[in-house]
RNA sequence: GCUCCGGUGGUGUAGCCCGGCCAAUCAUACGGGACUCUCGAUUCCGUGACCCGGGUUCAAAUCCCGGCCGGAGCACCA
C-alpha cells in the first residue's frame, strides 16, 4: 500500500534522463565535443553539446571542447565561430573544462606520425588519388607500402619542406589492405594543402586528417567516452589501428543516427552559408535558419532545447522530428512568464459609432500576465484596428466582442461601419467572435520576423518596455521583442518564437 | 556494388542484452467535452504501434534464420 503511494509521487516529476553510460565511473569520465567551426552551432551541434555535456555532469566528469579545424580549404573554419561555439555551449549550461584547437597543435601530430613511420606502421605514399583507389578496391598493397621507414621519413621531410605539390604525397596508416570493409584500408593521415589557415596562417602546409588528429587527441586528453553521430562510426575502426600500434586503450563509443527536422529539411551548414552569401538569409541568426543563435534570437530557452534532445535519447536509428516538440517544451517554460499584448496583423481601421463618453470609460484594463497578474491599459477609442483575417469572418449584422472592451455590431462591411452594441460580454462569450483590437491612439507599427514569412501590423505601445523579452501576442503567437527602430516610424521589430 | 547499422502508434521514445508481470511506457500530435473575455494555458475523455515470413519455446516486441524497407561509410571533408 505504501509503495503504491510512493510510486505515484515519483510519477509526476519524471525528467528526461539519459541512460547510464557503460563503464562509467563517477569522477573519472571525460567527454568531448568536437565540432568543426566552419559555421556556428546548429540544432545538430546542440545534440552533441547536450548529450556529452550532460553525461559529463551526471558523472562529475570533465568536458573537453575540441575544434577539429584541420582542413583550411574544404571545411574552412570561420574565425568568429570559435567564440560562438563557446558562447552557445555556455548558453546551454555547460562549461568546457578545456578548449583545444587542433590547428594549434599540429606539431604534436607530426611527432606521433613520425613515430608511426619509424615503427613501420605508417608510410609515405606517392600514388595518385585514383591510382590508390584501384589498389584499395582490389585489396592490393601499393608499391610504397613497404618502403623502408627511412625512405618514408625522407619523403615526409620533403613534404614538410614544400618539395611536393598538393596531391603528390600523403602519409597513410597501415591497416589491412584485405580488410573486408574497403573504407578501412590504409587511410590517409596527412596531406598537403597550400592554403592559409584562419587561425594559424601559413604556418603549415601539411595537415592531418580528422581521423588522425582525433585519434591522437582523444588519447592525449584521456577521453573515456565518445558519443557522436553514426557517420563517424568507421572512424573508430580506422583509429583503432593507431591505438593498437601505440598500445593505447580506445574510449567507449556510442553513436546516434541522423536527425532530420521537418521544418528545416536538409539545411546544412554549407548550404546555409551559400544562401547567406546569396542574400536569401540575412545572416546566421536569421529566424529561418536552424542555428542556435537564431533560436536564441527567436526567444527559445536553452532548457527547452535541452529537454527536447534528451527526450530523443541516443538511438542509432535515423529520426525525423517536428519542431512542434520543441515548441511544446518551450511553451511550458515561457507561457507563465510572457506578458500578453495585442498585435493586429494586416490592420483594418474601423470606426464605431456610439462609444464615446459612455459611462465615463476612458481606459480599458487588460490582464498582463496569467500568473503574475498585473494589467495594461488601452484607450477606449471609437477608432480601432482589427485584423483583416478577423474581419473576413464576419457578416453584416454580426455582433463582435472586442476583447475586454465592448461589443460592436457590423453594420456595413464595405464601408467598415460598426455600431456600439453593449459593454457586457454575455452573448459574445461562446464562439469565435471574441477578437483582439487596438485603439489608434495606442498603436505602433510592428513587423514580426518569422520562419515562413514576415508579418506586419500594429502593436500596443507598451511593448517598448519588453525589449529583449518574449511576450505573447494574443491569438497570434509567442514573439520576442527585439527592438524599436529609431526613425520617425518607430516601428517595433519582433521575432516569431512559436505558436 | 562492397562493408556496417537500424526498423515499437502520425512523430519521437521506454521495454529488447537477462523470453513470461507488455491485451506494451511516456511525450507530442490528432479527435471530442469542460474551463478561460487568446487560435495560449489548464482539465477530462478518446484514437492510435511491436516491418513481413518462418523457426526455437509451455511462452517471443524480446532469441535464431530469411526477406523487405530505411540509413551510414567506401574522400588527400568533418
């Protein structure tokens, strides 16, 4: 009997919680999050930050933020993005115990590859790309594979000395040319790239590949667990050769599948970049883009994003989720905080005959917040804006309730003629005829930047006190008030959060 | 093509390792009612799933085999 009661108590505060991490010991876990800063963090990056960060927290462990920025060309790092990643990580509530920039540690990787060459576990390969591909596909060792280490080392020195052109020489890790998975066979660890690096300039012309750099760094930083996308699942198989050669122990790994967000489709960092350059998007924080910066701008709470990802878990199957789930999480957090205001989209100015001076009403009090209480006031005017969308729904003779204000009767739709029809709500209470409105005297222009299209209309003057905050435009959506233009129109700019 | 991985309601997810307590959890979505001077919140009720076919077993969502479907890797990208 008692047990039953306890169970019921626990049921109500059920938090999305990550399953236990295999072989994890409290205080000894070291996780890492390793992005390429070729653009700002996206929703996808958030998953990496949250899952890894959360496990580090759960086990009182450490979190290493490592920038895998070793390709200055194909995945060229963006200078500002380094700092943005740190900001976004902090926003989500995680702190990196250590921040590592791979591009600044290239000499460390040189030392390791030299050792491997000396040991005969890596070699300098002079095959052309497609030439090697043929060897790999047919499982035959290339002629350079069994070069004596001294010769490989010699070529390596020449690579570093700039005596080779791009593509003429690479360093490969010996695995097994007969490995049943061709993807594993003698992979490239270093290649020549004549391109200035945004962070380290022209210091290097020989760069390590992700597989090599990552393998070395994970060991050097004592990473105990790696959780990443399953696109990197083969990395593990490749990197394990290095671990074997050095006698190191490979971290415990876990992978998540591909995630597709219905609303954003296949937007990748590089495609967003292209659209920004073309001018389709205004920037990395354009509300139409799935970056964390954009979501923050829209007024999402990091806690909602966190819960959203924790609820997805770390399964290996590919998923396709809707932003509606994120909206639901966010709504739970902001509904009670957001103050209520009226925003009239596509405003139509109407005149109501017979309101003025009635019973001495000058101002109308409207509730400001459903939990905190408070109120805002609007002038009891006979000239008000209502939304075109609402107007369309009514016919002549209909009685419409202007929320918290009065009832009006539509007399002549064509000439927008309305007549005062009483103060009491009574008859209007049921149904869809309660609408929001704005007195001309208290309204300002407003534009709402939204994912599908921008909305323009009129908003209550009082929102100027809500800059930076998320409010709810009643019967419209939650929006974040971004600012007020300084020009004579003093237009309010808001960003759409979600319905 | 080769190599891996995965398939639980519309969408996610728990359960699968250690078969029975699963006529399958939770969230979200959807439908309907109540409440509220918001198309928000709250509340009540409801709809809805173990990919298919064999096998093992007293018993299978759970184990085995085959098929189908989906995805990833096969880059001098990350």
